[in-house]
C-alpha cells in the first residue's frame, strides 16, 4: 500500500515535497488530529510551510488502484477457470473442448470407431506424465535385481536401486532381450508407453506393448487380461493395425480374456476354423499341457513347439475337412449381426486425463447357439485326441455328444493326414513277444546265415564241462552240510553225441533246479497258486500298498496282475458293478444297476474315469459312451482291466 500511495502522491500537483524514512515510524501529527498516512521525518519550519497534503485525493486514487487490481484479477479468473493448485504452486490446466473423431477401418469386423475425449476431469496422474517425460530420456545400465511391488506402480514409489533396475529392464525390453522383472516393473513401463503417446511414436509403442506381452505372458498371468484390453484401446485410438506375425504367439491369450474379441480375430485369424474355435468352443486346445514345455530345458521347449504346430495344423485342418465333407451348418461361421459397444479406454491403468478417451465401436458379431458351442467343443477335443494318439500320448479328453458321422469324417482326415505313429498292443502276451523281437533285433547276430547244429552241440558240451567244474568246487567247500541225496541230480540236457544227459556228479538240487527250466516254471506256478506263503508281498500282482497278511487279502489280490488294480480298489461297490457291466457289454444289467441305485450312468462313468485318470499306471479314462447310449471299456484297456 505504501508503494501505491507513493506512486499516487508523486503525480499529484498539490504535494511538493514528501520525504519518507524507515527509521522513524511515528506518524506526524497535525492540529486537526487526522493521520495523513505517511511517515515523515522532521524538516525545517520553512519547508513544512510549503507542504500541503490533499487526503481526499489520496483516498480516491487508492480506491481506483484497488478497483483496477480487483478487475484484473476477476478477468484472469474468468479466463482461467480450469486452474488447479498442486499444493505448492498454481499450474494452468490444459483447456480442451470436447472433440469427436470418427473413422472407419478398412476391412475386418470393426466397421466404425468414434473417439471422444474423457468427459470428466481429474488431476491424480498429471505428475506421473511429467515424471515419465523425465525418465524417458534416461538410459539404463546393468545392475543387480531388486524386488519392487506397488498396487499402482509409479516412479515416485521406487528408491534409487529400484529406479536403476527399472531403467536396465527397460533397455533390455527395447533391445529384445527380456530379463527377470516383477509385475510392477512391467506395468510401469506399460503405463509409460500409454501416457507418452506424443513422445513414443504409436507404431513403436504398439511393437513394445506386444513384445512385453509376449515376453511376460507366462510369468505374469494378470498381464494377459490387462494387455488384451489396453492393446485394443491403443490401436483403436491411434488407428493402428495389429501385425499378424507378432500377434500369433499371443492370440490365444487375447481371445481368452478380451471383451472385444472381434478386434483380435480380424487381425490374427487365418481361417474360418480358427474363428469358430475362438468364438464357439468352450475348450481351448492351447491350454493343453502338451503344447507347453514340461521344464526349462531346450529339449522340452523344442518338443512343445513341435507339438503346438501339429495341434494347430491338424485340429483346424480336421474342422475345415469336416465342414467341406458334411456341409453341416454348425461348422460355418453363420450370420453376422451388427453390434455396438461403448468402452472407456485404458480402464484400470494409470492414465493421465489428456490421454484417456471414450470409444464407441460398431462391429459385426457372430451369432452362435449353445448347440453349436457344444458341437464345436467336442470336435476340437476329438481332433486333439487323434493328434495325441499320433504322438503316442496315452491320455485322452472326454468327448460326450459327438455323433458317429462326424467322428468318421475326422477319422478319415487323420488316417490320411496324420496316422497313428504306434498301434497299441492290447494283449500282454503280444507285448512280451514284441519286446522279445525288439531285443532280438538289437542284440542278435548280424550273420543271418545257416545255423550249424554241430557247432551248437560243441558249445553246449563245453558249457556243461565248465558247469561241472564250478558245481564240483562248490560242493567241495560245503561237504559238511551236503547230504547224500544231493549228490546225484538229473539235469535236462544232452551230451556231445546228442543223447539226453542223464546225470552230473557232484551237483546239488538247488543248483540243478536253476537249469531245469520246466521244473522251475512248475514250481513258480505252484508257488503263485498256493496262497499259503507267509510273505504278504509275494503275490503275482506285486505290493499294492496293503500290508495285511490275511488269507482273504492275499487271495483277493492274487492274479490281479493288471494295470487297473490300484485304482479299482478305490472304487465303491456301485462303481465296480458298473465297471463289470461295461467290461461285459451288458446293456440291460447296466441300466438295471442305475435304476436300482437311483443314479445316472454319466455320473458313475465320470467317477470311474476320474479315478483311472488319476491312477499312476493308467492315467487315462477307460470308459466311453457308445452310439447306443451305454458305456463300455475302451478297446485298448479291455485286456488290462480285471474287476
């Protein structure tokens, strides 16, 4: 105020001399008792006579000055109605009028996109964008891993070590060499790309987002849901087309979780079969454990990659083949109907106000019935079972309602395109014979010429001589414990002239028994069938976890030398009876059993299949539904199941 008064009084003609000082704060007094409002130091009486102060003029000038200041402030407030206070200083907010942008993508299922600015206003993340601008110019260097966690990761949440590792992680992603990173690091980089749309070119930003998605899709599962939505928004806002080559490895993740799946199908689908599987199947073959590495070894990754290629080629190939052969309308894409969705861009992400948008998307949606969904699901499962069979994989997926006609067509396709690699040996005897032939081929003599009987007899005679020497030496060391009846034992065989060998001196019964094949087999059979042995584990089926040595338990397990023995013991009475009817193919008994106990055949079969699938030896379902509507044991397992 003092400066204002000083400026006003300096202009007035009535005031000739005014000398101010800060040393004397006492106001000058006049006879009228009024305070002029100016502090003056004492001057001579001559000078004081010439000083005249017009107080009314000063007040009017001050009032006009205050009015000017207030008017200026009022005009400023009117012009800057969107100012906000950060707590430290006032910043001018970006004045944006609501704008609309409409465009129509070429081709595909997305027909029209309307982009509008976010109608509300918030300033929660304006500081994040400024931090992102500053961090974007920094370079990272190799440094040790530091853990980082934040529900909404921001630069200000990191300490120095975490900031250094973030910059290093970002450099590695940019160069295509991903390193270990927590989900918070990954999300922070995604937020940076989304918010710096005017610094990072959109094409480059999309490429980085897809790289991040591919690098960390298995390590951080929630990332699949986030990026399925944010990548779609990023492309629609910046009018980008997804590169099919980069999208292919992550397409299945996008189709699983995206709300606008038509966007990804437009970009990544290569055939109608792939579109049908993506939109209509409840089962995704990409979730199969056989298309994912069993461990981190190079061999496991290579095998999984080869399996994935086979699955993709032949599952889709079988569907296309069935569609062409049968003409079933359920195998066609069907009617496309127009649809519209309004979505908020980058929902759930850390996004500044001037980046966020509202999208109104018009697209074509496939109409699909529940019947078609179940039909396509069963076809996918059945085709995968055939691929598994070709690869020698034992386990199968359950297919409940696929008709025989479609099965026959798919079987026809696989018989031509991908026949089974190894036909399963259904009999144990056949399996043993096959194994014997295998070893004979490996270790047999390369010379397949004529066999010399005389040479064979010479070899046999020499071997008996060696045996006689060995047994004689053994008997000499055990004369004190040997009995007279052990001295003479008949051994099967022949001498050098081909006459049956009658006796070898000095050979005990236990040694001779080792060479008497017929006698050994007979003893083994008698031992197995006796049931009187004290050892509870000495049964043909081997130790099955039951340590009781009662005769009932032993006799129950004896002869149960089957793969299904372990899981059958866990079944209840109803399941065992049902399995017996399925094994015998008795339709009437199976229906009567279900009626008697008041249960559904599907429920019992599901329990049996679940138990057999969990069994360590089988690991597969053993019951299948026939065209007549009853359950039977799969042909491959009929020889192995004993109830």
